[in-house]
C-alpha cells in the first residue's frame, strides 16, 4: 500500500509554455501533499504544501504565480509550471501524507527539461 | 537554522556494514526519517524513528538517535550491491508537516 504516482515521468517543453504535473495517491487518501524540487546531485527542497480544498502554502522564495498548485481531491494534486524557462529545468517530486498518519510517501518524480 | 548535514560519500565492501551519519538542528523534531533514492527515481521510505526513542531495528537496518548531540545514524548490516543509492535523512519540523532533508550520502558498494 501507500503508492504515489506522478505523470508524466519526463517532459520536454519550450520556453514560455506551461506544463502540468500530476501527483496521485493510488491506494490511500491524502489530505496533504507536498511538492519538492531537486537539482542534480543536490537534496530535495520543499516548494509548497498542498492541502485538499484550500490554497497551497508556498515556501519562501517560491513564486506562487509561477508554480500553480491545485489539490482538488483527496487523491490528486497538480503542479503547473507557467511560462517555463530553462532555469526551471529540474526533477520535481511530490509526496503524499496519508490522512491521519505522519509518514510521507513519495512519487517517482518528473524530470522537466525546458529548451 | 534548519540545516541537516550528511557526509557526501561512503564506499563499502559487499557484506560489510555501512553506517551513514546525519546531524540535525531542530530539537523540536518529532520524527526523523531515512529515505533511499536510486538513480532517476523518487524516494523510498526506509525507516523512521520517533524522537523519544534511542534505537530502532528493522531487519538489516538499525537507526540510532542521540538527541543530546542531535545525531542520527543508519546502519545497514550485510550491505549488498543493491543497497547502492543515495540516502537522505530528514527531520520533521515540530508542529508542522514539513520535512527538511539532509544533503544526501551516496553509498557505493563494491564486490
């Protein structure tokens, strides 16, 4: 149990376009999901906390108008990178916290390349 | 501050034990976690320890926690080549859902 999926696993887009990444908890409900960013050979940096039915909480330095987060159901959160630039190229990982529990379960990640 | 430090690299021979160390700074952390990341993949939760515990053992994994020194370690017994990966420790920030990750330790297991 506690499987989290992400779609797509890999995406290449042109500068100026937007791209949406989905994060789903497949076999449990997740009131809270988290979005992380990981640069090559670096640790994960929390971008935002997504709560079902309410606005996301962004970490300091993360532009909320650029990284739009929607958590419309207990099993799905989406991250939309708007007007993407090459510096947005990164590995984006989501995690989901099972409702009523403390552990976070991570998705397999989405590698975004902006050309 | 919220800095979690790890040594960057560890190399061990197959069959030996591996010990990966982590120091954290938030004394209010409720849980401390160990995650494994294989190349190009997400994170796999290996184990976690509640902050009022000193030790937790789970098959080949042993977690030791020294709250006084804010030091956490992960021991992998009988290390196998399949254990080669990057290992991240993470602390939960007291009163929140947020996790702060360490810098990651790349474990390389050679035959």
